[in-house]
C-alpha cells in the first residue's frame, strides 16, 4: 500500500478514485503522567510522555486509515492529511484521512 501526502504518484496513473478513508483514535495518559507533565511545563522542555502518546496515536490512526483503504481494494492512499484536537483535558484525538485509489502503472 502506497501512502503519500502528494496527490499523484510518480510512475503511476490514478485509474479509479474509491473514496475518502479515515482512521482515528483518542488517547490519554494516566494521572501520574499528567502530573509529571504539569510539573514539566513549569521548567520547560519536551514533555516526552505526550510526544510518545501522540506518536502512537498517529501510527494507529494511519494504520486504521490503511485498513479502510484495503477494505475498498485500494492500491494507495493519496493526499493524506493528519489532524488533532483536544477532546477533554488530558485526552487528544488524532485523525488521518486521504483518498483511496486504484493505480495503473
């Protein structure tokens, strides 16, 4: 499965557009990590537990998007975009979306 942020793929022609596909996840850290993160904001610097959480969320959202594309019989997902939002204190949603397509060499 080719996954790209571009609208075209060099060497291929988009033969058919199958539709928009999505993958999302909502993640939170446990209370202990939230307290440590709150203390880190005082001193400054990277909050590694949140970086890890968002990396895991991004990977899961992309994987779910790919699974949806595979269900449609897609060869690729083009024009992939990512978005995130806070759904409540300490919880974030990450969404991946793009266009599932069939390719021709």
